[in-house]
C-alpha cells in the first residue's frame, strides 16, 4: 500500500508526463525534425494512429540538452536504451543537424502541439507554470544529468514554452532519479525493463523491445534475474515485484525536494495538469495505451481507474 507521500509523488509523475512528453508523439515535432533533414516519424495507424518518434531525431533532440555529446553519453543518461542503437543513432543525428537547431526545432514542435490542443492561453497557465518552475528549481542536480542539461537552457520566454520547459524539468528530474534508484538496486538496463513489465501488469517482452533490446538480450536478462530469484522462467517472483516496488519507492524519495517545494499547492497544480494531460491524450498527441499502462499503481489519473490486474487486459485489447 502506497503511503500518502508516494501517492502524491506518483500523481505528479503521471500528470506531468503527457504535457512534457507529448513532444515525442506530436506531428508538429516530427515535421520540425523532417525539415532539418531527419526521416519523418512513422504513423502506426494499424495500432492507434499516433506517430512514434524516429530514433535518430529522438535521441539527438532529447540528448541535445547535454551538449553536442557522443551517443555514449546519451545512452548513459537515458539509462534503459540499448547503447548499440543509441550510439550510431546519435552519430547519424549530428551529421544531420547541430545542437542549437535541433533544440529550437524541439521547442517549436512542443509548443505548437500545446497550442493546438490547449489554445494560446489555457486557464491557469500562469499559475501552473509558476508552480512547476518552483518544483523544478528545487530539484537536485547531482546525478540528474538530463534535468541539469535542461536547466542550462533557461526558459524560452513564451507562455507555452515556459510551461513545457518547466514540465520537462520536473519530468526529467524523476527520470534521472529512477535511473539512480535502479542502478543502486543492482539491476542493469535490461533487467529493470523486464521487471517493469510485470510491475505494470503487461506481458513479458512487450515493452523492452521499444528500448531497442533484442530477443537474445532479453533471454540473457531473464537468465540473470532467475539466478537472483527475481524471475521464475519469465514469471516474476514475489521477490522480483518487491524489488521493483522498492526501486519506485526510492525514486519517490529522491523526488522529496520537488514535492516539498510544492507543499499544499500540489493539488492545485494537479487540477490543471490532469485536465491538460487528458486533453493531450484525447487529441492523439500521447498514446492512450502508454498512458494507461504507465499510470498503474499511482492513484487517480486521467479517469483511468486502472489497477495492475486490469492493465494487462487493457494492454491486450489495445496492442
């Protein structure tokens, strides 16, 4: 049973996600990257019709906050992606564009998506941005590479741009915290993905391939987890689920400065973010399937009322 603090931390995680990460699925962003010379993002109409990011532009644009860095640095910061894919993708990306241009394209794509869905001045924009900026400013820098890279960029200086940057800072702070937590727990990138699938209630090998891991990589990962008693075949054990929840709790704890900075204003922030996130999902700029699965075990969000048990059934229906 999650504590009140964990519930609050996970509700913030869930509410900020589509606002910050809608850029990865927004057609406006894909068009901006294509204008730079990247391939267009493919539309997976056979599933949900939402465009997934093209990997070279994804790794380069998100990683550009770190500087004009090689793929090894991007792979280290992102944590759970297969470096064998990240490293050449980033190298190819830097042959297409430069840091300033890809960061500008990313900002334009994100704000254009928010403008399309929310309008120029959604109610509560100024207050929500103020609260997100307060939360982001409280985030710790040591061990938080992507969050710190975003800090180095400052704020765009436009209402929607500042909202997005503040949301991205909060999102990436938790993402960095999560990498810290699972690394300290003694699991590797492959293993955290394999443990996360049953933790979310989705089938084995259904999520890990999205991070560019192969069947052979997953086979080896399952074998390592079995030796530690965390998996029985491809079925997670009680010890495996307990470790995965411990990792999430440790992640929550690393977010305490962010939550403390918001204090009693968290509910006011969530009121705005929940509504905007639901609108972004309904508009097709963040996948319902990913949102539904991601939000298991974290409290009320997007009206999903999902549990770990019901998420697996929902995943099967939408896959």
